[in-house]
C-alpha cells in the first residue's frame, strides 16, 4: 500500500508521477505536468528557456523551477491522493544545467516557512541569476581550456566519460568564474538542477549522484569521485563549492516540514535525484546490457546500459553512471522535436498531416536527405544552426517531413554503433513516441523490433521507481531491479521493421554518413574523430 513519488524537472515542464508499488501492486496512480511557458508567463521563457542575442547562450531563470515545484505541491494536494502514504520521493532533472547559491542558502533551506511562497524565500539566494542549460553552446573557449589542462580530447573523455562539451557544467562554471568573478566569489554551492531540486525537498544541500555528476566533465567516471585536476582547471576553489557525490539510491534526508505542513505530505524519505537520461533508463526498464532506449523529446537521445566505463571512440557520445549501478552510454541530438516542429511549422501542418505525409512517402525519400540542424547540433558537433538539404526541394512538404525523420533516425543509428552493434529490441519513449509513423521509420532504419513503453514520461516514472528501490533498500528489505520495474515498463505498442525499407536504409546509411560529415565540416563543425586523432 506504499506510494512513491517521482518528479521530472525538464526543459519545458515539471512532471510528477506517483506509483503504488510493493505488496503485489504495480500501478501509476498519478501523472501530471506543468508547462513552464503557459503556467509562468511572468518568467518570459519560450520552450522553457531564454535565448541570448548571441544565438548560443541559453539559460533559464532558476526561480522558475522553484515556483513550479511549489505549484506541483499544490496540485498534488488537490489530487485527492493521501500524500501521507508517500514513503519516498526522488526526481529527474534536465542534465548539465546548474544553480548557483550564496552561503545564506544553507540556513534558508533548513528553515523554509510554509506560510510564504517557496520562490520568495529561495530567489534571493541565487548568485547567478540565469542558469545555463543543456542547449547552451557559448563555452567553446572554456572547453578548450579544460581540454588542454586535462591532456587533450581523448584524455578528458577517458577520465570523465565525455570530451569537453559546451553544455557540460565544468565549462559553464569556468565561463562564470571568468566572466563574473565577483559573483563566483560569493557562490557558496553549485548544484545541478537535480541536486538543487532535491535540496528544496530535503531542506538541506543534497548530493549529486554519479548519473548526473558524469554530465559535468568534472567527475572521475571510474571511481565516481570528483577529479581534482578537472576541478582545478574549471575554477578556483571549486571543490568546496560542489556537493558531495553519493549513490543514486542515497537517502538525502526527510522531506522538509515546509512540504509536510503546507501540502499534507508525511515524513517521506527524499532520495538523491538523478539526470533525466539516467532516470529514463530505469523508467524504460533498461537494466541489462545490450538493450537500447530512444527518447524523443526536446532533444533526442539514444542510450543503453553498459557494465564498464567505456567511452565513444568517435568522441561524440557520453557515458554517465546508471542509477541501477554500472554505467549508461548515451548519444544526444539537440535537434529532436525542435527540428520536427520546425519542418511541421514551415509547412503549416498539424501532427496528423505530418504523420500522413510521412506514412505516404517511400523509404529512402527518392534519394533526398536532410542534415536537420535547425539549432546548433551536439552530434555530430555543429557549432551553428545549419540545416542542409540534398537532392530535395524543401518546399515539397511531404518529402521535407520524411527527410527530417529519416535524417534523425539515420543519425541515431550511426551514432549508437559504439553502444551496441547488434540491436534486437529498442525501447522508445518521449512525446514523439505517440507518432507511429515516426516509430516505423526508426524500426526500419535500425532493422530492429521497437516497443513503446507507457506511460510516456519515462524520466518521472524512473524517478518514482528509483524512490521505491532506494526506500526499500534503506528499510532493509531490498527489491531486485528486475522486480522494481516489473509491471511498470510493459510495452503498449510493438513495431516490426519492414524488410524492404530496412534494405533501403542499409544502403543509404553510408551515404548519409558521408553527406553529414561533409556538411558538418563545411560549417566549421569539428569532426569528433579528428579531435581524437589530434589528442
Ligand atoms: C543529455 C542532454 C539532454 C538533456 C535534456 O546530455 O543534454 O538530453 O538532459 O534534458
């Protein structure tokens, strides 16, 4: 009869999922989201972020995340669910985003007043008003410094799981200390979105888990501890400003009285939060090596569990800690739903028309191709928006639609070969997973069976499952991961590859690889493998 709550603080929304687990039950009893732009127009975000005039700086006011968590508390209180039955709470945060707090935070977090809005109490604590988020590409110079200090691209990837990435927190901290030394000096604690949100719940500074910590270029992946050389390269006196790294299943503390008194929660255990991708791994039931997951969200990601701290030999992917122990390998594409929406809007389509056009056009698109880089791309690295069409008139709506989806799927296939070459089943989630025509293209390109997992928000479900696992572990009655996810991650749709289409893509893939490599080089994109050779 115990309930477990998971949050997902993502780019565009905050979701909460409550599960009823244990005692033979496996039910999702609540899942709701708050959209940031719609609910909090006063923060002035578009798709959850603010874009700087330079086109590469992308931030979110952290107070928005605080306001959303408070609002979700009220929604949960109104849900009719007895919140005192919630035994444990965990969460998922968009990766890499960071929150900068003054020394005053320690006291304020420990004495949150249920009589005042949370945001009024926390907003004065930010020493950096705008939190850099994962879409930010403004730290090229900072990445160069970190790479140099740590012995080159291959060395930093081997140490931290990824080469220096602009959105990774190490480079973001370096930029902050360089550009705003006075504000850096008054920063007492630097959190990730995940550890910050956990701190709000627990009323004390929460640790960073190895899942999200690996998204900073600051953690020694093999030992799961801060890498002193990386900290020194990133900013002065950084070690004392970072939270400790602790297990993903660590109990941070008891839910702060603020939440208990204001919304009727009980003294639930607060479990360390993790990143959205590590949480989605769990929420998709990906707990054994050889499985592959795809999340179709603002960004698209392809990922799977791996047992050792490997790294992408081409330097484009990442390795994070898995919240189930071991590691997860991941490749992230910034042009996910952003690119699909761009093509949809270019032709004034709705999603139904988009799907009809996709289903009505042949595999291979008559040779037409698109490098769908409508915003700067992470994989392959393309430093500026530079969509490239080949043998295709972009004003042909149906072929443009097919080109964006095929381009994305082929990029996923090409850039996931280092995770696993023999893909048997792909587990897919995210907003666009509702679109069966898109799923068919992915199944065909990978020539693999694809299953869709319901409910759709794998990250907040994964967080709730992690709360269940950690709470039972803390109580001395652990549950094996297979039993934790059982009943929650069953497919609600299976898509089989079409043999004829799969054969078309087998031929097309090398061609697409050459086309995109040349297009990336043309716009100054560094071929990741070149960086590796030089290193
Ligand atoms: C992963 C990444 C994105 C964000 C999206 O490296 O940058 O998937 O985590 O929330």
